[in-house]
C-alpha cells in the first residue's frame, strides 16, 4: 500500500529530527523539542487513519519517537552519570528511516550519545582526580591524568571499532540482500518466460479450436442443406411413383373389364 501524505511528512520530519539529534546542539536549542512534539501529534493522527500503515511500521515509528523523546529527557538531567544511565535504557530504531541510510540513524545517535556521555564522565573524573592529586603530589597527578587520557583514547578507539564492525555487518547484510534480490529477479524472469510461453501455447490452442469449430459449423450447414435436398428429391420421386401407379391402375381397369 502506498504511503499517505501524512506518513511521508512524518518520515521527513523524523529524518530531520534524527539529523538534529546527531549534531552537537547548544543548550538553548529548541527546534528538536518542538519537532519531537509535532512527531507525537502526527503519529497519533496516523494511528487514527483508516489507511494506516502496517502494525510493524507503526511500532517502528513509535520506537523512534520514544527514543528521541527519551534522548531529550536524558539531556535535561543535571549530571553526566545520570545522563549516561538514562541513555543505557534508550531503545533506538531497528530499521533505517530513509533508503539512503545503511545503519539506522537512531542507532548511530545512540552510540554517539553514549560515547559523549562517557567522555564527559571521564573528563569530570579526570579533572577531579588531577585537581585532588595536585594538592598532595607533583608527579602522580600527571601520571594519573595521562592514564585517564589513554583510557579515554582507548574507549574512543573501541567505539570506532564497534561502529566499523556494525558498518561492516550492515554492508555484508546489504550485499546478501542484494544477492537474494538478484536471485529472486532471475527466478521471477524465468517464471515470467514460462508463463509467457504457456500463454502463447494456450492462445494458439484457442485459435485452432475456434478454426475447427468454424469448419465444423460450415460442414454441419452443408450436411443439413444436403439432407434437405435429398429429402426433396425423394419426396418428388415418391409422388411420381404414386401417380404412375394410380394411372397404371386406371388403365388396367379400363383395358381389362371386370369378369362376369
């Protein structure tokens, strides 16, 4: 079933919200919150329509809208620890919003947000440890700070590796789907050729049947006319024979008188 205008507008606005969520926003940014509220209203209207999409697609839309709403609520929390904990419970979408996406945008936003919150937590921890250690020792703070910086870099490398792994998996899945699509296309074309040949054979058989029926009808008409002609000639012959017999009897009676 084709998507309605409301569903297309919902998909465009959802794609725009995912792009805004992936960017680094100012604390005073208000557009994303307004867009998410508009998404909720559009989703409710879409659920009330008679020509609404499939239930699986509606659940996916609801999942993405709830993710964006939870993301905004998590950003309003005061501490980085609470933000990171709230982000752990967010559930991103499972399918891409547009055909241009290989990985669902909400999943990428989720990973970026988790990495951002983790980085802020490490930065806060790094600043606290370095400041506390600097009051007591001169060499140890530098060493601990370097250790935390190296841990942060390692975490960033692990995040990049995770993103690369997910991207590789998505590319592999896309290649498998493309291969299946090609196989399905070839099978469909083969079945189409077989059906086309069967249709041609059936059409030829129907034409031959029509021709045979016309010939049979012509022969039936000719036979009927021939039968009528035969009956007419037989009738005339019988009338002639009867007249001949009648005349012969009269002559016989005239020629040969009655015996006394």
